């Protein structure tokens, strides 16, 4: 993560440790298939949420989460079957033409950053609690539906 103000496609501001702890606690309380740990408790950069299962045919997966004091974030899902996707909120210098604001979604299977692929996110809330609850709900919806289609199809908040 960078702290530069003029850098395209980067999170702004320092890591928000209290937000990452809140997000960790939400996963622990609401997601029985997951364990959530900070990469460094005192000076974290990333929260890793390890799942005992994954979407579709994956038998394990994880979500790496970054959150800054400016409410920029990345929730990056990856799994053993090679599926990657990402929800984010940070500047993109208007490169994502189908994204009117900062909130965006990089779809599976590879979390493409191609401007033609990136979509506006169905998650438009900013507090870390609402964003995290939305991600958990979307993951669970897809897990039970056995289809990737609902990943970015929720209402606001999903």
C-alpha cells in the first residue's frame, strides 16, 4: 500500500489498525468457516481471512483485506481453484469507465483490472462494519447458490 496522494489505483492514507481489528472481530463472530488474523498485530498492513472451504469447487480460500484511515479498502478473494475477485474503494483516475465513484468490483475469474471488465460495486457504504457484513453476505450467498453470478448483485448494502 502506498501513501502517495497522486498515485493512480492505490489506497490513500495509513493503515487503520482499529478498523482491521473491527473487521477481524466481525469475521470471527459471523463466519464459522473462517479464521481471521492480522499479519502483524501492532503494525498491521493486511488482515487475512482463511476459509476452510471456497466458492464452487475450491476446497479452501482466503480474503486479504486492507483498510486505510481514509476509508479506502481492498477485499481480495482468492482460492485453491484459481478464482480471484476483488471489491475496492480507492481512486482509479477515471480509468474504470463503468465506475462513477470510488467503489468498484474486479470480477472473477482473475480480478481483472482491464477498464472494460471493472464494474461499479454493489457495496456503496463506507463504515468498515457495513462493508464487511456485505462481503460476508455476498460470499455466503454465492457459496450456497453455487454460482458466481450474485457476487456483485446485492442491493445497497447487500
